[in-house]
């Protein structure tokens, strides 16, 4: 027989109430009871899957949040409803709930399944990546797998699955609750009950869309590359010339709060800001729970956090770091929205790199505990409170995620190292310190001065992230060496496997990543022109032109392009080109007898600019290039050459009186 599954009309305490009108008074909220509406037929059927298994890493959390289990879920469209193996339930002693009536299970050939009827189900929270949902699993014997995500789950979420790349995209689901009928409910007496205005029909939890890939390209590749490096002790990393500063590298426990300073982090709220903030508690897997306990215990002991009764509460979760470890994060987005912004400037990465010209030796230092080295301004601590499954806590030091944290930290570092920065041998971007010189003896003197400043301000270093007196190093996303920079191959390794975007947000993510390296890519705007058009208000249409641009950009990103760092001597050359939709330019400099590219620049043309004649477009390209690179070209030791396809532009080599 087929079993009738009934959808709950209301199963939450969030019951809407009618507002008062001129015709009738407001109706108070109704008592939260279980109501039912029209049933739908379900033949609970098992099908043998002939395709390759598609397994997802799944974390199950009991509805009470007290127990967490990690397993794998088999995506199986042949299974009518999602189910959990009876052996798994018994092994972990999971609480079960009886169904209203037994559910008969059929095999694909129409015969009854030997496992028998389904009489129980389990209520769980399921986490896949950062996608969390409340779900009920029927308890039955299904074979060797612990968990089966069946046709009901696929239909409900309607995910986009790429079987070739192992990609699952959640972007079209509402994560509604769809429970089995309880044994003490009688749907037959209530399914046709008339709905009244204000009744809650479905409780919907709109989750942020999430892309889960078989490989998280940037972090996982970086973590894998880092794992392959041989582990060394601080004694092995720190040269003997700096042995008197080894205490800066040896400290691993944050056991002393920083002193109150002028740069203490203030959290100033906008006028009429909310006086309270609320949030949910994220389920954690076993490893994350252990890390949470460790984080809370250590920070309570050091005084970095205290227990709180604040009316403000922000969520807490973990992200995977470059070295593969878990980094605790407080989600301060709601607090940030009502915080007055600190406009203290961060250094431009391009300007920092330009200062490296001629340097041969590099030392890179990484400040341990980062933002935690700054106190939160007294009286503002409660605003940054965060909620965990162990309670509410508020920080006494600055944490990652607060909107003004980068500005505050950069202010502190600039103030401490202002003398060294002004000498032009040290650059600092947040907690990354880079010392660069042509001469090794000078290099060592400056490194000692930097280490002394760190010691005086009780700032410690993470030895495993430091490099001393190297000829090549990774800094701010690029690889630098004497006179040149190139893209970081670790960060680019996943480009070739980047899945084809299926919506605007995915395309924006891809273009955001590639845009960071646009100065390495010739005619970048021309290549991405058809892609950037899709990020606007136009309708999403992915065709052959978009796919060709996507593949071409991935191909160009895979090239090992090396750019020269410009020096004070040597001729410069600007090459300009234009097409119907974009302009592109190249800045080159003659170094050691050959022309080397310094930077690429490109720009998509506006609707008005696309109507220009081709020679006007190339003139526009020249004008923009001279403006973009004027800090290189003005005062150049020799004349700057400009290459263009149009001879008539030579007219502008001499001053001319032009019509407006």
C-alpha cells in the first residue's frame, strides 16, 4: 500500500498574529498546536543505483545539540525519502520517534523490502559545509551506507550537482521542516481545517547559498602545499645572528593582556542603533567542539574573554586556515552594519611592492596573535559579545571580524615602526612585516632594529611563518625576488579545476579572485567583457561566448607571467590597443638590455566610449595609461615611447589647439 505523509501546517512557536484594523481588534497569538493540511501520496521505494557513488561529508547533531556525529551521506535519487541505517542508530543510541502508522517499503520490482516497514524516524540537524538544516530520517536497513539523501531531499533543495567535478551547489532551497506525522496526531480530523489570516503555514529558514566543492581550491591547496614543507623548530628557523631575540619566537601561550594604549579599539555605534542583537548557535562537529572548548578555556584563563550578560550576541564558528588548522571566527556582520567606520587607510599593495625595487635580501615576520594584541576600549567590550553552545562571552581584546579591526591594527603598527618605515627599508601590511635591502650587512642591522621594537612593545612572532635573509618570498599574494614579481602558483593551482559558474554570485566570486591578478593578465577587461556584463542587472544567460571567455581567462591565469619591478633608470614604453568593447595597455621597461613588462592595464568601455572611432579609442587608452602610470613616467630619465596601431595619432606628439 502507499502511505500518506502529511505536511505540518504549523510546528513552531513563531506564530504570526493579526494586527488591529479599523474593523476589528487585534487577535492574540494562537496556542502553538500541530495542524495539518492536504496529504500527498508517497510510494516509499528503493532503487539500485548503477552510477558512481556520490558521497558528501555530513555532520549530524542531535536536536538538543548535545551529541555530534560525523559520517558520509550517499546522494541517491532512487531512494524515495531520506533514511538512516538502523545499525547506525543502534550503535550511537540515537533517540527515535514513532511514526503515526507503519510505512511499507517497496523494492524497485514492486516487492516488499525484506527490512520490513518503517516505524521510527530520528530528528537531527544536518550540516554540509556551512549549510545547516533540520531534517528527519526514516530508520531502516539500506545496505552499507549510514545515511541516504533521497529524492525528497533532492527535490526539496533542488541542488546543482556536477558529477565530474564533485560540486554541489545549494542556492535554490528554503530549508523548510518536513516531519513525519506524530503518533498522537490525527490528520484525518484536521487536514481540511480552514486556514485563517495570520496563521503560519510553513516555517522557512532562508540559508545563505553555499558552494561545496570536492576541493576548496584556495585554502585546501595552500594547506596541502604547507603540509609538504618540512616542519622546523624555531631554533632551526631563526639564524644565529638573532639568537638574542629567540624569546620572541618561543612564546606560544597568550598569558598577559596588552596594556591600554591610544589605539585601543573603540566600537562606536551610529545614532539610533539597536540596543540589542540576537543570533543562532551553529552546530559543531567533534573536532570543532574540541577546538571551541580549547579556545574558550585558554582565553578565559588569559583574560582575553570573560563571561557576559550583554544584550548583544554575535554568532561563532570556524574557518579553515592556510596551514589546515581551524581558525575561530565571530560573525560580527550585524554589529558592523551599525558601527561608525574608521577610515584610517591601509597601505596600497601596489605601492608596497614598488618600494622593493633593487632589493636582493628579504626577511618576512609574522606577528603572533594578530589582532589580539590590541585591547578593546574600556566600556565597549559588551558590544562584541558572542554566543556559543557553552554560553555568552565578551572579548577584552580585539578579534578578527570587527569592521574597524584592520584600521586599528594598521594604526598601531604604523605608530610603532614609523621611523623604520620612513627609511624605506621596511613595509608593513597589518601583521606582515617585510624587511628588504640590497646589502646583507645592512639587512641584518635593520632586522635587529625591528626585533628590538617588537620586544619593547611585547609583540611576539610565529616562527613557522617567518623567513630570514631569503632571495625569494611570498608576500601579499605574489612571489617577489630581486627586481621582479609573479603570481603565487599555489593560489593559482585550483584555477584549472574551477567549476563553471551557474549564477551571478558564483561568477562574481571567480572574477573577484582573478581581478586581484589583473595586472599580470594582458587585455584583462577585453577577456572578461562578456562575463562582467552578466554581473549587472541583465538576465543570466550563459552561452558559448561566456564559456569561451571563462576558459580563456583560466588559461591565461595558468601562465607563469613575470613582471619587472621598475627602477629609476631604464627607458619606459607604453603599448596601447583597443577593440569594440575594451582597451588594453602594457607598460614595459628596458632592463639589462631587454624589454620587460611592468604591468598590464585594461578597461571596459562605456556605452558612449564604444561609439568612438577606433583611433579615438586608442587615444583614450594612451591617456588612461599615462594617468595610471604617471608616478613611473613623470621624471623618467629618458623619453617615454608610446606604441600604437594608428599613425595619425602622431599628430598629438606636439602641442595642438583643439576644438572643444
